[in-house]
C-alpha cells in the first residue's frame, strides 16, 4: 500500500470551509479512483494547518491519480482556502495494524 500526505496552510477563518469542501467534494471524488483505500483529513485549528492522508492499493494507482487529473482537480477545489501551495509527499506503508 502507498500513502500520499498533502499538507496545506489554510487562510485564517477558512477551516470550516476546508472541512466542508473535503467532505462534500474531495471524498466522493477519491472514492471513484481505482485503487483508492481511504482518505483522512487532519486539522490544527490553532495554526490553520491541515493534512490529508490518502491510502492507495499500489504505487501505480497512486501515481495514476496524479497523472489523470484527479489530484490537480482536488487542489483546485481547495485553492480558495489555501494560504500557500500544498506540499505533497508519498510513502510506502511498511507496517500497519
């Protein structure tokens, strides 16, 4: 399994809107992607920092979600609430319970 972590700094006062966009638009779109396993949004209300943690069955599935337009569409949905460009990292899941 492979994981993509995207970290964003939200604009002040935009946390609730970011959560709404994530729940109403980003999660449904993720569920339609081949190899998608799960997606979690983590937020820190004190700093306005948010992280999404997405799990994919294979590295090929994760990479496909980056080249088929899916990831760019999700970043565009979040553009209005982000204070800075997102930071994307990919990891192989080496242990899990």
